[in-house]
């Protein structure tokens, strides 16, 4: 179910002409099952491509810390139809609209819906050099962002020369993480390693008192 300050959103939309170009930013959280879906990001990106180009939708999809932030740009009617489809997708939850406004021109013009990963441990050295200006937005917790902070974030990322994408960035994992990346999604390997280490610590403490 979508949580998006419903009254404010309806009021804003009524003030925008039906044919207007709008920008809408929402955030959501991955469900637990989706976090173990190794093909999730590939599926999202491939399915969005054809539909977005057909309906004049552009934007960017960001992921970090278990959260999505997506900026969608296009004609009002098409954006709202897409938002309705997104809100019924069971792969994520806690959907909240952070920003909706009429715009004169697009900030993101790539029909492929760029994909940006916002976790430093997934970045290559080249990506880190480019993305140092993102430090103020990490760790990624966008559900509490005000519209001004959301706009600052969009302004920061829109001019990236290349996306911090795990496939394109030559990511290397620790040896233990590498053991798990074929079993679960690569974005979850670090969390699994943390869980195992925590379990080992608990076991060691128990053994000390035996």
C-alpha cells in the first residue's frame, strides 16, 4: 500500500495541467524475498526500457541499503499510470512519494532508465572518484527526505558520466562474499557475511561460559 501524503499529492496534481511534463520521485523498500532475487535489477531495467520509450518516460532508479528511489519524468497521465503499476508491484513496500512537480525540461533523458547503486562497497575505484559528492546522502535512507533534499540529490547525480553499476564497475568481493554471490544477489552478500560473523561471535561467547 502506498503512503504518500495523499491530500498534498492530490492538491498538487490538481494544480498541474493534464498535458504538462512532470517529475515524480518516490521511495520504497525491498521485501525480504526480493533481496534474494539475483535477477531483480536486470528484470526491472529490461521491462522498463520498452514501456518507457513507448510512453515518453525517462528517469533514474537508485538502490541502496534496501531502499529504492526512482525519479520518473514524462507527461502527467503517463507518469500516473506508471506510478499505479509500481504501487501494485509486490517486490517492494512502504512506497512514499517525496516530490512531484511540473518541469520545463527533463533532468534524465535516457530511455533505458539508468540504474545507480548507492553502496560504497559495490563501487569500483573509478566510480568512487566520481561519486565522492554523494557522501552527504549516505548511508542511504531516503524515506525521511524533504523535497529540498530530494532535489539536491537529483542535482548531484544527474551529471554522472557513468553509472556506479555493479556489472560495469569491475567490482571485487572479499573471498567470503564471493562464495555467496552465486547463491544470492550480489547486493546482499555483505549482509550475509555480517550475519555469519555475528553468529560466530555469539557461539564463541557461549563456549566461553561452558
